[in-house]
C-alpha cells in the first residue's frame, strides 16, 4: 500500500457521486478539501464517522473545507446511505477503486484473525493546490471532526 503523504500532489481523478454526477479533483481547485475513506456504507463505524462529520459540517465549512466521502460501494448504496442520514456532502461511488488506489488506501487488513484486502479508514486534508497537508491514519469515528479541526486551528 503506497499511501499519499504530506506534501504529495493528489493525482486528478473523475468518479461518479451517489447521483451519477462526475466529480473530479479539479472541481475543488483553489478550495481546501477533506477526503475521507471508509470501508462500507451503512456499517456502524462508517455511519458514526460520516454522521459526526455531518453534525460538524458547518464548522468544517467555516474553516474553508469541502468534504468528499469515498468508498467502493455502488451509486445505489451510496445514495441510500446519503439519503438515510441526510449527508450534506457528496459520497463517491469508487467501484473501480480509482480514487482509493490514487490515495493508496487499498491494502491488506486483518479482522478477527482473517487477512483480506480492503479499504483502510483514512482521511486526507488537501489544500487548494491539490497537495496533501495532513493525513489522519487513526480515525476516531465518533469524534472525527474534532480530529480534523485540531489540525487546522
């Protein structure tokens, strides 16, 4: 797994969001961006994380951030997730793992003694030039917005 690090330029990407709209990194040129990766929509940890970001969305926006959630779920699954929890930010349906691999968050995981490949829960803060300013490797799902805000205070 070759994860992007602070100072790395994010490769441009174009992937559909939950509604089938094409979303590209270049759409956020000149804007600060929080890109958070989660393993699977509507699972307990992912729901806690995304809801925490939803609940602090205005605060994150007041610091100049746009948000993008990314998983390998289908558009339909992302739509159901977004609608059920009323997320104000887009969720990318990265079924071909284009963004997931560009950021380097796909790799070996261990859970209950089993080893498998999957998405590592990580968050990247990207500046207006498309460069990684911060990487959060140990995401606290129930307090994730505070982790992000502590980095930009």
